C-alpha cells in the first residue's frame, strides 16, 4: 500500500468530513483570529471616511503605536534582553521625532513626512509579524492594515 505524501505508517490517512458546516466554522474561526485587523479596518473607516484626518491626530497616533508595542512587550515579558528593549525604544524615539518634525512644518510637507512615518511603521509592523516577537502576530497584522491605509490617506 502506498501512503499519501507526508503520511506516517500507522497514522490514520482519513480526513473527517465536517460537511458544509465545517467551512462556515473555519471562516468564523479565521475571522475571530483576525480581530485586530477588523478593528483596524473599523478605525480606518471612522478616521478617514470624510477624507484626510487632521495632521495632529495622525502625528499622535504615530507616537502612540510604538507605545502600544512597548506595553505589549512588557506584558508578554519579551523586553528582557537589552537589545530588544533598545530596538523598541529606538523605534519610539524615531517615530516621535518624525511626528514632532511634522507638527513643526507647513502642511504639504508635513503630511508627506507623516505619511513616510506611517510607511516606516508599516515596515516595523511587518518585521514584528514575521518574527512573532514583542506583540502578538494578530496585533501586528492589524497594525499593518491600519498603517498602510493611514499612510495612503494622510497625504492624499
């Protein structure tokens, strides 16, 4: 008897059929695990539904996001190594500097600077998602969704 690829001898090769309810249940489970992404989509709609958000709000969120990462890291006890803590604090300082610089500039340039900061934070989110460190992957997934929309809407 030839076993299917990846099957072990003695292990059951039968996959139980859950019927049509299995697909719906799988979709609900997938959607429930993505709650931060759904939250981010809701925040995008509320924030940007009527056009570009105020520059002050966008700059403030750019500072608050790394603070959330530090809080998650502290709660999850993943800031224990000096390198990890230094990287997170460097991110906070960098995003805060971008926000403060943007608040001191005139509008067209300030919006593009905030958009660049949000783009950089999207990369930051993706790195955290890939490594699975500091924040839960679902959070960095939602944050990446939020920052990609925020970057797009902050300068347009």
